[in-house]
């Protein structure tokens, strides 16, 4: 069983508002990532929410994803990741063989990028997309690696686990979608790109 996990719990401090609900191309920002992950043909899809979760649930089409709310979302992205992975392993018919992790603020994510990193699975415990040579998402985590994220904390805690695992890197430049939205200027830039 291959599961998907979309991280969308943050409060959008740099963005200055609820980023998940910001409009892009007529729908909430979070919906773009969820639609791409849903279209990739995963066996199960989870979205981890936190800040303003009731509003997000009321306004975003989850595209079949199961929503879980991480009460400790304010402690950083790694805590939300650990929460989502634990939920996948402990709740459901079977523990996943691998988990594809994506970000809720990456609206250009393509289903093809998800499939490409999955196709690159092999001996490595992790596979990650790169854009312009820089590491990005989606990231595939194999089952033996999942427990190592249990104690990750902060916004960068998971990066060390991936470095130690020696993730296989898969260029996805031709698929676009590497940019995440951190500020209103980032969103404006995506709107301008889409209008060209």
C-alpha cells in the first residue's frame, strides 16, 4: 500500500493570513496539491491540518483525502509530519509500504512528479524530487525510515533524517511545480505566470 501525506497545518505567519485558503485560479491554494496527489493514483491520502482547521474543512475540496488535525502544529512542520506518519501506521487496514509526502502550499505540484519519484524507488530509503538542482517535494519515504521521523521537531528536523538516509534525487524541472508559496509575493508571482 502506497500512501500520500499532504502537510497543510501551518499558520502562514510569513504569508500573513490562512495560506491554505488563499485563492489561486479560482480555488483555495491547498486544493491544488490535494488534486495532484489524488490524481497520482495513491492507495490512501491523508492531509494534516492544524491552524484554522474548521475553516479549511469547510472551504476546501479534499479530493478524497482523509483529514487529521495535529494539535501541536505550532511546533513546526516536522511535528505535523511525524503526526501524519504515525496516523498512517496506526490507523487503517495496513501500514504503508511507502509514503509520498507533499506540501499543501505547492500549487504547481504535478501528478506526474508523484509518479516519477515513485518509479525511482529502489534500494534507497528515500526518493525526492529536485527542481533546478535544489531538493523539493514530493518525497517518498520507505517503511523502514518512517520510525526515524517520530521524534523530529521544528521546521527543519526532518531534513537531517533525509540527509542521513541518502535520498535518491529525481529531477522534475520539466514538470514545473517546485515552488511553494511562503509570502503574498510568491502567490502574486504564480498568478502572473498563470496569466502569461
